[in-house]
C-alpha cells in the first residue's frame, strides 16, 4: 500500500528537493528527486515535478511513497551463529561483512537470504522486502540481532524497540581516553547535508531526529579505550556518529574514523552488539542473549593490553 507524508513549511524555504531531504532523512535525496519527477509530490495541492521549485513558509507538501516492489529473494545456505531460537523468534550473532537485507549492490549473500533457507515460512513476515527483520546492524558491525518468525512476534518485538523496553548494549574499542568514566550523548542525527551516504549531528529543526547514547568506560588501554554503549534510541550509525562527536571515533571505522589507522588489520569497525535484552512475544519472559565478540575483536584487545602494560 502506498503511504502519504504531509508537511507544512514552518521556516524560510529552500528548493523543494533540498527541503524534503532535510525533513525526511530516511529517504535519500535521489529517491526524493525521482518521486518529484514522477509526480508523487504535491505543492499546495498541485502536482510539482520540478526539484528546483521554491518552497515558502506556510506551503503544504504531500509526498506519496509507492509501496516497495518485492525483490526476487533466493534462499541461500549460509551458516548462522544462533544464540536463541524457538518457533516464534531467533536471535543470531551476526558476523562482520554480512549485509542484513538485500539492496542495490547486495542482492544476494545477505542475512535475509540465509534466513529464508533456515526458516522456509519466513516470507511475508514483516513485509516481503525485509522478512522477519525487526532491527538492523551495519554491514561491518557484529553481534546480536533479533529475527521474528511470525507476524505476531514481529509486531510485538517492533513495539518493544519503539517503546525502548528492548535494550541493546554494545562494546567498542575507540581512539583516545575519555576524561570521565560515564556519560551520555544527546545529539540529534540526520543525513549529512553534503554526503548522503553519511549521517551527522543535525539540529532537529533541520531534520535531525533525537538520538541518545549512554556510555561507560570498561577498560583504558593507553591511547585506546574499551567502551560500553547503551542505546536509548536507534538511529542509523548512532554509536559511530556519537563516538566521533565525542572525539573518540570507533577503531576501524572507515566513514567516521577520520582516516586514523591502528596498524592492525580489521574487517570492519571494532563495534559489537554484545547484549540484547527483550521480552518474549508469547511467554512474556525476559530473554537476555549475549553474543561473544569475534576473534579479531578479542585479539585486538589483547594487543592493546600488551602495548599499554
């Protein structure tokens, strides 16, 4: 089913595509430009097909986003590291390099392809594009991820993440050493204004969405630190953006690490979804799944411990 979004311009305008990109960070600017060209955007109830059209204070904008077309998903026998499973849900320890769901450039070899082989009844659960997926992890972030195996479980788990009753705890090795042992970053995140592949700290009035990350030092390792991060919200690249904002980017992060190198080969950023706590959608019992960090993460820790001793 197509969805419609309604906006009212509340401040000095801009050209249409730029304004929409700021207000709707979940849609890329190129996607918005295509919607404009296809006549899916109304400006003051009139179809507007010019991305350069000026928008002014008080203008009303309606965007129709067509329903995503199903991808041709193929089941693939890809090994899964299962932390918990019953007939309702599955919790996995995702390895680095595994994309969660198919997208342009990653049509196969994803977690969804693996899930379709493991759970033949999964198609249609939570939508054909992302069957069973309740939340996501970046391609090179490892760790615990929950998968719903029924529609009821999918709705229940999504509600938990939205209500923030499901809790996610991450471990990361970062550059530098924070001055205090604990803290909170409360800074809105949105699409980077000039690089649409990145996220950034963006004021809410410019389209950023509130993002809150709690952190605490686990181990100081000379010029590096093992940190624990607890997410209160779940924005794209949240920990990576917030840790970089603190001046302590995640080691191995190719996007937000400012080109820093460690001299140790890593398959991705040293960020691991260590613990996932949620309520079982049927029994209502609390489940806490702990995902052991990958070997390269623990090896890096040992190397840094030796260097700092």
